[in-house]
C-alpha cells in the first residue's frame, strides 16, 4: 500500500471523562501505537486498545480509564525495527507481504525524522565535534569557548570565563560571581502576588546583611521584620521603571524594626500600611540609616503611629513621599530617649499630603534633646493639624521648605521643660490656608500657649508668610528672638506678635495687603528689650505697641520714616470710653497713618481695649479709647509717631 507523506503525533488534553483519543497516521500493528499520559507510556495491552490498524487515515486509542482533567495525552507511533518475513527461492511473493516489508522502513524513517526535528542540532556549515564527552554527575554541559565541541564544567558555575559581559574591554567571569552580585527576596521564597504572606522571606533576606533587591510586585508583610545586621539594604527598581515594588503591611506592630549598628537603608520602595497601629520603619538605634525615594501611605483613619520613627544619629530621609487618612498621625517622628544619641539627622526633598500631620521632633521620655536636625526643601501640602512641631531640640535648621495649607499651624513650637533652642527658620514659604479665618486658628509660625518650656535663640529670617490668621506669634516664653527680612501678606490678624518676649529684634520686614495689624508688641513686667527697625509696615489696622517701660524699646527707621517721637499719658478710668489729647512733642505734626498706639493697664483690670485716632494738631493727638472695666483703675496710653 502507499504510505502518507507526513507523520505527526497527536496531542490532546484530557477532560476527565473522555476515553477515546484519535490519531491520524498509519500503524501496521496495534502495539506500534504508544499512548503517553504526561510523558508516561500506558501499558499495552491492558491500558488501551486500538482501532484503525492498517488504515492510512488512522484510528482511535480506547483507554481503559479516562485520564484526569488537564493531563496531556500523546498518541505516537513507534514501529518495531525487525524483519519477520524470510523470502524463499522460487517461493511465493505476495503483494501484501512485499508491501508490508517496503512500508516498514518508510514508517521508521518518518519516526526518525520526527525525533530528529526535536533534537539539538548545529547549523550548516558548522563542523564542530558533536560527540559528547563521558557523563560527569553534577556538572553542566556547554560549548567550548573555541566552538570546537562540548565540555563539562563544574555545577557551581565557578569556572572563570563562564560569563562575559557585552561591551569592549569586558573580562571573563564565573556565573557564580556574576549572579552573586544581586540577592533578591525571591531567592528566599517571596512571591509578591498580593496574597501570599512574604514575612518569612523578608526576614531571611534581612538576616543576610546585604543589599536585597525587591522586584516589582505586591509583597504582604503581616508581622515585624527585624533588621539587626549592619549594612542591610532593601531596594526596588533604581532605573525609573513604571513597575513598582510595593510592601503592604497588615500588622499592628512595626513593619521593619531596625537595630543594626549602622547603614541600614530602604531605597525605591512603596509602602502601604493597612493595619490599625504600628510604624512602617522604626530606626530604633544605630547611625547613618536612610530612607530614600520611597513612598509611604496609610489607609486607616484612626492610626496614630508615625510612618517613620527614628532615634538614631545621622539619619537621612531623602526624596520620600507621605500621605495618609489619619489626622492623628505624624509622617515622621524624630526622637531621643535615655541612653541613645540622636544628632545631625536630616529630612530633605520630601513631600507630605493627605490629612496627616507632618514632622514631630521631641524627647519622648524627657531625657536629652535631639541635636542638629535639618528639614530642608520639603513640600508640605497637608491639611493636618500641624506640619512641623518641635517640642524639644538643641539646634535645628529649617530652610527652603514650602509649608502650605497647614490648616491650624504650619510651624509650631511646643517646648517642654527641655526647651527648644537654637532654631533657624529661613527662606521658607509658609501659609496655613488659602482662606484664613478665626482668631484662634491659622498660625504660620508660633508657640503654643500651653507650653511649659521656653523657645530660646530662634531666628526667623527671609521667609514669605501669607494666607494665615497669624504670621509669627511668640509670647513670654520666647527669648533671643530675631524676626528679620520676612515678607507678610494676606494676614487676617497679626503679622508679628511678641507679647512679653525677651531680647527681640524685629527688622527689615515687609507687611502688605493684610487686614490685620503689622505689629502686636508688649513688654509687660518682664519682656524686652525690643529693637524695631527697618520695617515697611503697611496693613489695614496699623500696629499696636504696648509699652510699660519705654527704656526697653529702641525704634529705628520704619515705614520708610524714622520713629522720632513718643508720649505717654495715664487717664483715670471713667468706666467707659473716653476722649484724650496727647501731646506728641514734634516740630511738625505727624502723618496720622504713621502713628502707633499702645494701651496698658496701670491699675485695675480691663478687657476689649482699643483706640480710634480722630485728628492730629500741631501739638496734640486726639483719640478715643475704648474698653470694658472689670476692676476700676487707670489706663496708660503710649503713642509713637513719625516725623
């Protein structure tokens, strides 16, 4: 008979029910049909029977048992290589016998050709020696470097020359050395599919104390990973790929607790905290730890733990972003506790958003203060209660930041008994909100009334302060204050307030487009001295300077003109508002817009004190003063006016 030109084994996938599987090629004997389930041959006979023997169109393999769903079923031909017919001299030469003998080698050649098509071959006209060397257990087979044949190499990949990087000047190296350069969390069993708990894999990787690559994926961490070995780094993609390595923390303690002695780093990772408590990164001890170019997000509206906590020296938080759903949460807490030193740490080029609070600096157990904190070039666009709160610090540099939409307070000092000392606030943009309202809210820079410690040696210089109820607001717990070269605009209440502050310099500031007052200054019994000079004061309500002791005040050139005269007069309390004439003592009458009036109680107690200037004569300033008497007494009126 004729033999079909082609031969192709049949492949099918079992469904758990079907027992009949067709094949489309010629078989001369039933036992020549081999049926394999996932590469394992069924026994014949017993495992199956065959129909269509001798038919060019093929037939069916009838399996005794239906294969399991998903199993690959292969029907292929393996013709027995034998010759059973012995032709006799002058014997019969039957057509069927002769055809069978002629067909068999053709079928075998087809099967050989099929096997060869799936064999490893070298292209023409290559002439390498393809004879394989004797088998060597545990070693790899490879082409020789001169392409002359094949050889075995050590299974560890440690033979130099195994790997050659592309590019001019590359030298041969072993695969062991090359692959050992990068360690991945997936080397320790991490999956990163957003469902599998990868905590154990991260812990095993952290124990290695090396740079650990976190490939793109979503890794679930359910409990604390302790980073106790120095020089441990977890890093994501450093080449700006759109793929992200996200670590989702579902626990309630700290996700990563760093106690390594130095240089533990998190770089290029995205963190998502869905638990009810716990920090994402806790740098509990050591020095020179870092978080760089990471994104931190929390998704619980009641969480109060900071995202990053550090009490380690020389800590750097650089280029990170923070956002969250809890108004009770600080993004970063800088702390110092007994037995540890936290000095010269920096938070730079970070962004803060959402309803979270920004940065907290303190000594949580009342011991020594953090020292040398730097906050620079950060962007605060969060609506939380406060964007930067300093409770305890010895030296802090806050410069080049944008504090915007801080709602209640942008920069807030709340000193404890440890005091806040040596703060420089320079070249920042500071605005509590785009709609400043209310007497009690919206302080751009200020100290809390409830503070029990002092703000000492604070310089506020070169800042743009606007869109706030209050600009800079200090009180009697502030000393060594310098407010220099700032621009204030759209301030609803007071641009600069320094009630009974000690050793205060206010110079070269500009106030404009403000509905409130430029200055609200008083010395009281213990405040002062005050130096007020070089300011351009242009606000709707002018300035109020309440003077108890004139020797505590030094006025230089303000408003573009010199404050050249002052007068003080005590008036008896008539029980309500009253008109007074106050001699100004100037050669020429002053401009009514250049008069600064301060009201102070001499005796008694009064509330709601205010004034209205009615006119200026060559000798007197005529004004009306308003107040509500609580306890009858005298009121002193202090007037400064420019020539």
